[in-house]
């Protein structure tokens, strides 16, 4: 199974959807400082042991600081049968866009 990449311009549309679960893959401290509305914190290192928190009925929207870790996670989850999207450029790319 493949995953989709999305641009910062597409983030708001995904955040409004009821069929999306947003996962912040950064360290807990970074999540506590700033995160997307509705995101839950699952640091990348804990992803394998936290897959039970993911809803197979939803699109899993992944993001990290700059996008490389979420790309890796999206590939891993897609291979496990999850529908995944990942934010190109990570939360860093959103600094120039208005987001919730």
C-alpha cells in the first residue's frame, strides 16, 4: 500500500475531516510547545509499540519537524495496511502558513 504526501496548503482541509487521525512524531517536548489542533503525540521511537492507538478506519496524518521522519513512518504504516498521508516539509514548512 502506498502513502500520500500533502503540502502545507492542504493541512487545514485534512484537519477539518472527521476521518483523519493526526499524529505528531516529534519528541514530547516539541509537541508540548506547538502542535496541530487535534494531534496526538507518538514520538517516532514509540510508533511500533503504539500502533494500537491508531484507528485503522481513519486516514493517519503524520508529521514531524521537517518531513523525513514522517515519510519513513508513512512507509512503515502503509506497509502494515494503514491509509497514510504525510506533510512535506513537516511542521517547519507550516511556519509561513496560517494553521490551527
